C-alpha cells in the first residue's frame, strides 16, 4: 500500500504546483518506441526531423540458473 500512498503524494504535489507530468508506461515504450519518443519530444516542445531519429530496440531474454 505504500506505493499507492506515494503515488497519491506525487499527484498532490504536481497538482499543488500546477504541473502536468508526462507519464510513460514501460509497456507502451516497448510496443511503440518510436511513437513514445515522438510523444515525449512533443511534450518537451522539441521538434526533430523524424529521419534524424534512429530507434533500435533489442529484447533479450536472460536465464539465471541457481546451482
């Protein structure tokens, strides 16, 4: 329950200061890295040529064996 308390505290802090944070979810970032990058840049007020952005992702699976 601590995380719920912390999330509420952050929400209250942002609201008090009139800020709207950009929420980025890991699942969205993995599913659409380029789209999330463009959304983040737009939020920051940055305009970059899409051709100048190279997004390469690699998903690796790590296996750990306990002996």
